[in-house]
C-alpha cells in the first residue's frame, strides 16, 4: 500500500483516557511503522523512560482521512517480553 493521511488517537487502557487526535502520514498496512508511531506518541504523552515495558498499557485508534469509508481500527501496544 502507500502512505496516507491518518488520524490517530491513543487510549490508555487502565483508565480509558484518550489523547487529542494527531495526524500522521503512514501506510495503514505497515504494522511496524504504526507501532513506532504508537510508541513515540505514548512516550510523549506518558513521559515514559527509554524502555518499552509500559507500551502494553496503550492502544492506538487509527482512521484514514484519505479513505473515510474504511473502518477505524486499533493497534495494540505490546510490552517487552510479551
């Protein structure tokens, strides 16, 4: 696939809190790239350290702005050792 304009929103699983939507340009079928975005956004939002043991506490809701007819989907964070 190719790069699209995506709107992503993080959700902290423990509390259900969501951050403000953020627009990124990414391939919605490239899971490793989406996971890097999830990690970057979660690290900034939660002020986390360099490890990724906390990453499993987050998930990212992804919506295509280029193809609004495509359903929103969720990318779940996976912590180290999972």
